[in-house]
C-alpha cells in the first residue's frame, strides 16, 4: 500500500502553526489560480506580466514579513512557505516576489527615511509599484567589493555613475535600490559602499535595457541599470555603510530561495512519480523498476531533508539566532539538490521530459539560474569553509 503521507514523509505539516498552514494553503490556491495558467506561455514567450505583481499584492505575498505600511507581518517560516508555493510554479515568479520583498522593501524598511518608507512601502506591498536591486556589475559578480559604480557628493545629494548587470525586474522598476562606492571628498579616505533609493520618475540619466537571449528564468524580466550622472537627494542614501548593507538583504532572500527551490523540486518529483506510475515499458510501469524507484526515493529524501533544514533556519531567524552561515548552507544545499532532482525528473519522463507541456524542463532551466544567483553554489561553499576553518579562500 502507498504510504498515506508519502508527499510529506517527515510530517512537516505537523511542525507548522495553524496560521502558517492557512498562509501556505491560501498561497497555494493563489498560485494555482493566477500563476499556473500562464506559466507555460510566459516561459515560451519569455515574458513577465507586471500585472501579476498586483495580483500577488492583493494576495498579501509582497513584503509579507514587514510590520506596518500595509504589510501582513508574518513570520520567516510563513515567508518561506509562500516562496515554496510560488516556486512550485516557476522560479521566475518567485524571483519577482522575493526581490520585491527581501531586496527592495526590506532595505527601505530597515535603512530608508520615514518619508521614503511611507512613499514606497504601501505601493510596493500592493504591487502598484515594482522595485529592483542592483548589486551585480559586468565586472563584479561574486566579488561585489570590486564594483565600479560611484556616488560623488554634489550639492544636497549624490551623483551616480556606473552600470549594473543581470538585474531582475530592472526594466519594469519604479524604484531601484542601487549599491555604489561613495567617493569621499576627503583626500586619502577609502570609499565606502552604500545603497541609494533611485526613483525613476524623479531622476534624469537612468536607463534600464532588457537583457535578451536568456534561456533560463524566462518568465522573469532581467535587465541592466545604466546610470549617467543620475542625481539623487542626500535623503535617498540608505542609512547603512559597507557590504553588510546588501548582504543583510541577501540573507533574507537567500533563505527564501532555500524554500523556493524545494517547491520547484517537489513539483518535478511529483510529476515524475505520476508519470512513472502511468507509463509502461517492457510490460510494466516505469515505477516498478528498481532504477526508477531509487531515483524517486533519492528525490523524496533530499526534499524532506531540505525542507527540514529550511524550517529549522526559519525558526532560528524568528528567534534572531540564525548566523548567515546557516542561510548559505541551506541556499547552497537546496538549490544544488533541486537542480539534480529536476534533471532526474526530466530523465524519468524520457522524451516527454523536454516538452513544456509536462512542466519539468522549465524548472531544469530555471534552477540553473537559482543555483547561480544570490551567491553561486561554490561561493556559498567558500562562505561556509571560512566559517568552518577561519581561513578565507576567496583570494
Ligand atoms: P566580507 O569581508 O565577508 O564582508 C564584508 C562586510 O559584510 C559583512 N557580511 C555580512 N553581513 C550580514 N550578512 C551577511 N551574510 C554578511 N556577509 C558578510 C561582514 O561582516 C563585513 O562587515 P564589516 O562591518 O566588517 O565591513 O566581504 P567579502 O568581500 O570578503 O565577501 C565575499 C563574499 C563572497 C562572501 C561575498 O562577496 C558574497 O556573498 N558574494 C556573492 C555575491 C552575491 O550574492 N550577489 C548577489 C547579487 S543579488 C542577486 O543575485 C539577486 S537575484 C534576485 C532574484 O531574482 O531572486
Ligand atoms: P562570476 O562571479 O564571474 O563567477 C563565475 C564562476 O566562477 C562561478 O562558478 C563562481 O562560483 C566561480 N568563482 C568566482 N569566484 C570564485 C572563487 N574565489 N573561487 C572559486 N570559484 C569562484 N544580481 C543583482 O545584483 N540583482 C539581481 O536582481 C540579479 N538577478 C539575476 C537574475 C538572473 C537571471 C541571473 C542569471 C543573475 C542575477 N543576478 C542579480 C546576478 C547574480 O547574482 C550573479 O550572476 C552571481 O552573483 C554570480 O556572478 P557572475 O555571474 O559575475 O559570476
């Protein structure tokens, strides 16, 4: 007989509060109703529909952990559960949700002035406004400390120059969090990295061309941010100096990705199981062969363990006890495992595995990005390696 809770073998459900289960179920319902019907077309056409942000806003999925400003103030575990449901459909949709929540609303909430919070957070929560986060540059990816974008004091503000690359949602963004090196007026003083709230309608010299030819995360728009003498008021500089500014936002986003990647993996695994039960070769279902059962069981094991790890980190975050190293561990593990699971699911579906109709191949393609952005698989190994040995091996 089939185990009644084969889909939740470690009974994660029992470890959630009533409120968390309700949030998860309503996010799942929203995703089935509003995201699933369009995902195949969005991936095939390489298009993100910005109106989806308003639908996500109505469903309370944007800035979910923030208290006030029209946000629901849910816990970190609930936030992870939302990311899991959204990414079960598509990593690109989850990207849109997590950039808005963790990389735009979070820094505005933590480091911007009250006036900017009041101006932007309610609109970002409702999806009426879209935000993006510009850290990566053409010559500075894993090593953001080598960024070339500069901010130079000019009157009552700063003049920004430089180029950001690979920025989720930049072509649609009304508000852009841009990280730059602030060049001091004092001779000999080292530059410091700081963030700036760039409001598209208020500035001149900003362009955000879309990147073309992407074969992954096609249901998400990715662009550049080109800043040519863009002037922003001093008030728009975030109140945080150094790389801990962007990294403190990345902690939250990376944590959400650890849940999201498991959602994509679960979708692939469940499709592979259904397919293997249905499909017969050599006179019996594929699911009745030892090799296929092993693949399905390996998937199940990694998903169950990955979800438990993310749940534990979420609980520690809620108690303010999670060192960022734990986030690196779960982001790295769950993205790497999800990619392997998606590839194995694709394999079990044979030729059908490459068809968009079965909903597995787009996860394979997406997870290639998810394994790379927000710190690559190997960069998170080096972050953990440094925490384990006390020796940094980046350079
Ligand atoms: P390092 O010396 O390690 O640190 C510099 C300062 O930052 C502090 N710090 C952290 N603070 C909070 N949380 C963390 N996780 C932190 N990690 C470091 C650190 O304490 C220090 O503070 P202070 O006060 O002493 O100055 O800096 P490093 O240059 O050696 O860092 C190396 C490394 C590899 C760890 C780091 O650069 C890194 O993580 N690289 C990966 C880059 C990355 O993740 N980029 C992400 C771009 S955004 C993105 O991909 C969005 S995709 C969105 C989507 O669509 O979902
Ligand atoms: P590189 O840093 O050049 O790395 C290339 C390879 O070298 C990797 O395998 C890496 O692990 C390895 N490597 C690098 N350094 C070392 C080392 N010291 N030791 C051993 N190996 C090393 N960025 C943003 O700021 N905002 C966004 O919204 C955003 N969205 C993105 C959306 C998409 C679709 C993609 C693909 C990327 C996005 N990124 C975004 C950028 C992303 O964060 C970077 O691609 C990522 O950090 C890696 O940087 P890189 O591509 O320059 O690779």
